[in-house]
């Protein structure tokens, strides 16, 4: 079985988010898999490529910390706005429009402590 490419519609999770999110790949690289644009390590722009995960529960998030302090220490989740870095590819030798491609299981870090992971690729090959 080959590597499963992450495309538009891939499902991502964050341990501090309340819900899964989807990856939105803008087709600038013009490389497709299963008819959908393939993501690369630069497909990491918050609220463009990586959508919010509902509410955030990380105390490293200033909004969560402030709301929790105002609630006298009771954890108070606030809306998620991911602050991400480029993806860490599992296959850095496979390139899409220049940068390495992203696949099922690849990760990116959120500045608020979350490890965002691709858990469903967004495309499937049926034979």
C-alpha cells in the first residue's frame, strides 16, 4: 500500500480542540490526488488551510487563561484560533509544487501546545 496523500477535506484533530477540523488546500501547486488538491508543508495557514477546532481548552491560549482566571480557576474554553507552524512531513522526499507533500498521520504544532494531526486523508483510491 502506498502513502495516503492529504488533500482538501482531510480531517485533523487537536487534543485541546472540542471537535475535529478539516484541511482546506488551495490548489496553487496544481497537483491532485483523487481529483482533490494535495497539501504540502506550507498548507498550514490558520483559518485558511487549518480551520478552527471549535473551542480551545489549552491554558497556554491567552484567551482561555484569561477566561479561566475570571471564572476563579474553573477551566473556561474559548473559541479556537490555531497558530500553526509548517507541517512535519513523514515523506520529505516527495514534493508537491516544490515543498514536501503531507500525508495521513503528519503533524503540525499549535503555539498554544496542541499537536495537530491528520487523521483522515481527504481522498481515497478504490480499485
